[in-house]
C-alpha cells in the first residue's frame, strides 16, 4: 500500500499523502518523548516509540527524496547515518566494539576493520566478545586490545558499537560490561533487528554488516588500509557464501573489488577461512556426515553434533560453524538443519539453511530465534530427538 502511494503518478495526491504521513510521524515522536519525560509511559512502550522513531526517520528521508525527486534514496540515508555517527565519533574518545555470540566472519571482520579505523583517528578502542574467535579468523585479529568474556577492558567505554547483532541480548555476557550511560551505535543488516541503539544503522538491503561498515568508513573519509580491507573482505565473502548466496548484489561485488584495490589479502583469506582444516576437524566432519537424515520427501536434511563428539575430537564448537552448510547442499534438499548440543544441559542450538525461496527466518522466529531468509538459527530446550521432532513439525507445515 505504502509503496503504491510512494510511486503514485499524481504528484498532488502523493504530496498530500506524504505530508499527512510526516505530520503523523512528528506527533508519534513528540507523544513518545512526552510520555517518557512525564513517566506515564512504561519502559517497554518507550522502547517501542524509539524503534518506531528510528524507522520513521529513515522512512521520512525516503519521503523527502520521493517528493523532491532529488538524489537516490540510498545516498540520502547513508549521508544521514554517516553524519550522525561521525558526529559521535568526533565527540567521544573511548570506544568498545562488540558483536553477537558465537561470532562469524561478518561480525569479526566488521569489528576488526572498525577497530583499525578508530585507532587511526587516535581513539582509545577495544574489542570485547562473548565467545572465542574461531580459528579460521585468528589471522586478522589485532595483537592487542581484544578481550573474550570474562576478560574485559579497564577503560570505561563512552560509546559502544554493536555490530551484526539484531538484539541487545545477542551480545551475550558483553551486556554486563556495557556502562549504563554509554551510547550504543547499532549497525546491522538483519531483518529482525530491534533498533536498540541510540543510533541505528540497519540496512537490510546490504549483503553484510561489513558492507555497511565499509560505507561508514568511506563517509568518514578514512584511508582504507590493507588490514581494514582484509577484515572487511572476510566479512563480505563469508556472509555471501563466497558470492553464491542470494544476497550477492552488484554493490557487494563492487565493494569486494574496491577492497582488493585497497590491498585486501584475498589469497590469505582463502587459505585460512576455506582451505585449512585440522585433521581432528576433518574426522569430526566425517562423523557428523554419518548422522544425516532426510525427511518430507527428501526436501529436509538434518545432521547433528553432540557434546561427546566435540569432546572426543577436542574441537571447540565455535570452529564447527561451517557444518551448518552441509545438509542443504544435498541434491533435492530445500532446507538443511544442524542440531548441536549446547554446553548448558538439555539445550540444542538449531542452525537453518535454505534455498528455492524458502524463508527459514520465519521458522526460527517461532522458536524465539531469527536471522535471514536463507540462514537463521534458534535455541530450543530438549534433547536432539525432541527438538528434531518439533522443528520437522514446523517445517513440514510450511511445505503444505
């Protein structure tokens, strides 16, 4: 409905609609702030107002561009977010950068690039994560200023960059070390993002958070060094599945080309991320492959990984992230599922991958999780057998 009105050929009707929309937005904005100030609005309602305000700010930018026929919408939004974040970076000195639990290449690569950029500006910067860094990404990690919980930085952060995390809860235990008065800058590309920051740059159309960070650094006139370029290339190449997933856009390929021009060490990335495995990891993968089961007329494939299997192989669960891509690669399979026993008793981590238009984000959300259309996850209480039965029930209903 909104898109039809946006592109209405009758200029007068479109202008009237957008003016009404803008007035409504201003009333929402004022009402939310007034209620929060007077204490007549609960914190939950206040948060809802904040999220609506953030989304309407971007929405209003789109309105203005469409009415005036000015620069492309994307340019206006990038400039708006870029200026807001640049202003905060100039104003403050101490920064903490973090990402979601069980960090992947996008989260880690984005962190490392931003770390180098802020350090080049003379800022005090550290990275702090809930989970250990997977072995495949160790080669881009700076030699200092990186903490894994419960280790934490001594400097009290004034600003926290939360990267590639759709919710504050997904930061895990890092929530515990964020000062109450710290400003949170939320940078993400997940469709399920909850707009939890003081500043929220959420770009669902970008292939990876690394693409947003690259855009930010260019808006800040940062000289992209080979270390920054390498980290951002890791972010983009991993989240696009080596440029094979549906989020591989022309902009993603242009970003990758730019990063190689700036010195991204793509051969080193290929070696470390995709072509180096320990023998125990190869053995573990073979054991996991033996668990594969096909369901729903061979449209669903499920594999599983137990704590006992990890302990016997002496492999950290963080280094098995790529196992989630195995089941969906089977010919004829539309949805692949990896079920892994978590360290907390009787809990299972479910990782979904899909193709052919099947939206696994919708399925993951039913179990309190989320992610992307073709890659999502959730945590469910129960045994592997119990959780498999629950998930298959939801997936099979979706196929009807």
